[in-house]
């Protein structure tokens, strides 16, 4: 059976060269945000989410990587029956990361606002602190900033 994916093109502002550490942390945090949303939406335990492995058909994928600056890649979000909401929530989180300001107070308010919106959408109050922490980690990266997160 062929898997279906929601495609999201992401463009990142980077220096001419990016440290391997910064790039790997960027994808690690991005994957953690996806895993948290996925686990919450599928009503699975989020304990040790950062160490938890998802099944192959549930994993986030990267389709295209353009290595020059700006860094461009396509994220493939698996769409399985009844889980379309996961891709919508993930895209909303990407848009928030893109819009993060350099002012830490504004960042904190924006993150809290998105968490509240996610909670209102899904009537969830638990585990929102974990998502907020992962979003803040991406916001703190110095060499990579999301500038566009277009839906395709």
C-alpha cells in the first residue's frame, strides 16, 4: 500500500556554511515537535517522547534538500486515516517558529498563545509544556531560522 503524505516546503535562513551540530539539532527538535503532536493526537503516552521511535509509516520524512543558502527542504508528514489533524497542528507550529521574534518576551507569549490555541482546538491541557520547550529550543538556534513554511 502506498503511503500518503502532506508536503510542506520549508526555507531556512542560514549562513553560507552551517555547523553540523546546529543542523542536526534543528532536525532533532523539529522531529520532537512532530512526535509530541503525533503522540498526543493518537492518545499515546508522551513519556520519554524524545527517545521513542515511531513506526516507519508514522515517521516524518524529508523529500528534497537544497544544500545552498537558503536551505530548502520538503517535509513529508504521513497522513493516515483519521490523523489529518496532526499535519495541521504541525504546520501551525512551523508557522509559529517562523514568526518567532528575537525578543524573548514576545517569543514566550507567542509560544504560549500557540499552545493555548492547540489546547482549545483539541481540548487538551496536558503535555503542552513539552511542546513549548521544543519550540523554544528551535527558536534559540543561532545559525538556522525558518523564513518560509509553505504548504504544497
